[in-house]
């Protein structure tokens, strides 16, 4: 009876883990924006300072969005790793209890 209970606990932990992992994978990552590099042109860049500043601001905003998305993904990955560690510890405890029974 004790072994059956331990096995059912392992399956319960595994089910919770799989559900949480699938929720994290269902979320689509933020789309990446690619900013085209400025090409060398025959017109001097001094004649369009407003456009350069504007394009730089757009590029900075895009990079900030990508950085925020990366930080969020890292947080999710860290949480998943912690869950895996907890699940592994619980599994080891169940193995010890199963050997005792």
C-alpha cells in the first residue's frame, strides 16, 4: 500500500510539472524586430539629423523590447529549473521511502 501511494505521488508531481511546462510553452515569444542597417549613401548624413535621431530612437525602443522579452524568458526558465530541482528532490525522497517499505 505504501509503495502504491508513493508511486501515485510521483505521478501527481510529474503531472503538475508537465502541466506547468506546457503552459509556459504555449505562450508565443514576442516577435523579434530586425532593424535594417544604414547603408552608405551619396547624400551626407548631416542633412538629415532628425531622421537619424528618429531611427535611432526606434532602434533603441526595439532593443529594449527584445531585452525585456529575453529577461522574461530567463525568469521563466529559472522558475522551470527550480521546479525540476524540486521534482528531482521529491523523486529521490520517494525512492528512499520505497526502499524502506
